[in-house]
C-alpha cells in the first residue's frame, strides 16, 4: 500500500509539474527602444531689399526663397545697386554657413563690395547658425566712377553662395 501511495504521490506531483500548478517562478523583462530621425538642413534668403544711387537705375530682384537674382542697369559711372537681406537656417539642425562669391566680368569697369558681418576674414570663415537664426548680408555692384567709353554696354555678374554643412565632430561616445 505504501508503494501504491508513493506511486500516486509521484503521479500527482508529475501532473502538477507538467501543468504548472504548484510551480512558482519569478520572471522579468526589460526593453530599450531607440528611434532616430534625421534632421533637415536648409537655408532661405528673406527680407531682402535693394537701393540704387540714382533714380534712373533699375535694381530689380527675383527670389524663390533659396535664391535671389538681381538685375541692375543702366549704370552710369559712379552708380551702384545695393542688395540687403538675411540668410536664415530654416532647417532643424545647427549649421555652419560659409559664403562664397565668385564673379565674372569684374574688371576695370565695375566695382563690387560684399559685407557679411560674421565673414570678415579673407577667405571667409564659417559661422554657426542655429535653427531659426538669421544672418544679415549686403552686397553692391557699381560702375567705376572713372569708367570710360570702353565700359559702355559692359556686363558683370557677382553671386553670393551660402553653403551650409552640419556635422558634429566633437562628440565622442565611450
């Protein structure tokens, strides 16, 4: 009878163990999820205006927010067309902005001036611009005050390119 009771006890314990009854255990789970989204990097030209040194000089601009094209003329010796405006970081990441101004046809007939308060170095150096921040710019193109007959009908072009880069090279991770 003892053997039968022992077999019954073992059978009951086996059934309980298999079904999970009478068996207790602690369980835990941890989870970390990281979702990354790349930022946007964009610049816009805004709040621009023009001024001329003479009432007969047309200083006309066309803008599509990322570029600005100015046409100036007719210029007599000593006349200028000046452009004022802002370049704005419209993205959502900080950027380094660098201005560059290649020019064509600028010779003894034309004078040009670029004024960027934070780019006073030659060559220009980059300037950090936070999202939503703006930087002022000004440039002018004029016919030299001592231009002679050889400058009649001459054409010159000056462009300012604002280049933006965003890279964090100072952050290190363990």
